C-alpha cells in the first residue's frame, strides 16, 4: 500500500522543512500539506495544499478520505512564549487537534500518527543535566502542560486501542529557512539574522542560560526515521527524549564572532527567562539511540557555518 501523508501545520517552522523532505522521499503527489491559511510560499506552490483548521474534526476526516491518507504528521501547535499570552486557546489547539487525529486512527481511518512533544514537558523539579527519559515532569507553562498531557493520551490510545502513534521531545530547533515561531529557544535563530543585519543582538535570556538545541536538518531526519522504523522498535509510546547540542547565548555568540569579528551581544532577560530556567540544560536520549538508531550529525560550529552561509545568500 502506498504511503499517503497529510501534514497539518505544514507552513510552520518545522512543517515547512518536513514537507519538503517528505515530498522528496515519497513523491509530491503522495504528500498533502495543510495549514489554517494559504500563504504564497514553496510549500503551497509546489505540491498539493489544502486549507484546514486543526480544530475541525470533519475537515480533517474529509482530507483523509479524499486523499486516502495513511500517515498524519500533526505539527499544528501554539508554542511556549505565544501560548503564555493566550492559555485557553493554546490548550484548545494543542489538545483537541491531537484528539481529532487519535480518534481518526482509533476508527481505523489512518495507520500512523506523528505528534511532536517538547522539552517543555519538563519543569524546575526535573534534573537539569542529562535529563533522563523517565523523570519528574512538573511543567510550569501552558505549552508544557499540554505536551505532557498529550504524551499521556498518546500512550493511552496506543495501549487501549492499538493506535500507532510516535513522538519525540524536540529541543530548541535552529533553521535558516523560516522565521522563528514564538518559542523560548528562538533567540538561537534570531541571533544569526541580527548578526548579519545589524552586527549586534540583544538577547532575551541571560548569557549563561544553557538549553538543549538541535539543527533543523537533524530534527527532520529524526522525525522521518522514527516514522519509518518498525513498530516493534518503538518501545516508548509517550515520547522519546531527543538530543543534539547544548549551549548558552554566550557560547553561540563566541562562535559567531569567529565568522563576524565585530559582532556584539547584550542581555535583557524578559518573561522567557523564567521559562528557560524551568527547562533542562542537557538531555539523555539513549533510548532513542538504542531503540531506533538515532544519532545527531551537527555540532555548534557546523551549524553556525551553515546558518551564516545560507542567510548571507
């Protein structure tokens, strides 16, 4: 049976690159991109695109039937910093979109689901260094609470109804192809833009705020690899820890000055500092590495080179 893919939230920071990669692997005609509105971009213009509201069960069901979808990647969500400004809507979007897709799988309408979780599921009581796969999880943000709850529901639907749902906890993701999407780790994308445009950057986190990060290409590869793995290999049905590199704003600034010697950084922590302080500094992802063979490829210097080279273009 041909794999037919629906991506909900295809125009977001992750969805954009995921759609491109999935089309390259599975063919343009087998990947349906969708989002709440139709933008004038490559995702919309180079393949099948549908406007869909992730909160509308009937719209999603209609697309699944129309295109005979087998796999759904649910990428629609309100991210950490944005969600704090609108908690009720964040909860509604992040939870009910997931229920819609889980229930469609329970009804036998789709075969496989990818749903992303996040390091936001952890909280200030979680061990900060080398955060284990199984640990204390007391998130303090709406985004984190919704992701932790979503993990529990994914696991429940798998055990109770046999739904093949797979998930990874994304760290902060860094990419040159799309604008930041309202997350606490967004400084690590914005800093490259400002370094090239202005030669300086005012950071909304402290200089020593160490957070787990990953270059987007690694994250997209992990997403596709977990979906392509044999079902028996996926032993964790809540969400897998995923790690790449951990660094502070001061460390990334020092890396940038190797390429732009006059670059300067200042610090003006805002409400996002409190969010960052509640998250891990580094992640233990040994379960993902042993269960389905995950390994990251990009370190901080390789990522910085690629980011600056592409943004200059």
